[in-house]
């Protein structure tokens, strides 16, 4: 069933709000916002092994990322709104000042790309597919040789 322009606009507002909040770097605010704009039973499709699901998985991802990169910044370079989905090509940057993937902090800066597809239901995130260039992160951190 086609989604009307009002629904698409509402989805875009939720998407932009999420980006604004994650770039603030405040885990408490991120968790509160996730609770407001992500369905409790939302599905997160990524290669990141998580021990939780639903909205809690989204919170866990941000716990991991903020621990590793306290100054993390996500820039949505291209955003496509179509029906009930938003597709975003994003550039992520940050400085590794905390443990990440079992490795001690390196103090190195990273910049990597990712593409996410967000599916919305009634203005809230119901499902997300993500492809993150983890290899670029690991290479820049010195964890893998080129």
C-alpha cells in the first residue's frame, strides 16, 4: 500500500531527529529517543553480533559505538525517501578512545562509509538493514594489515 507524502515527511523527521541525537553523543538522550522513535520489537539486520533484540539492540549498538568513539559523528550524505523506507549513505568519523571489538583504544581517527535502509510504520522505525565498512575501520585502527 502506497505511503502518502505526510507519512513520508513524518518518517524523515524521525530519521533526522535520530541523527541529531546520535551526533550529540549523549547515551541517555540516545536511549530515550530510541524508545520514542523505534518500535520495541523492531528488527535490526546487521553483521554485528548482539545479545539483545528489538529497540534494545539499537541501544546496544550505540553503547558499543560511544564507548569506542566518544566523538562519533554520522553524516547522512545521500538520503532517499521512498514509500515506507529511507535509504541513507552515511559517512562516519570518530576517534578511537575506548575498547572496540576486543581491542584496546588506539587514539586513531577513523572515517568509514555505511548504507542503511530504515523501514517505518506509523512514523516509527520498525526494521533496519545496515552495511558498514568494518574493514575500513579495522584497517585505519591498525587491527588488520593491507
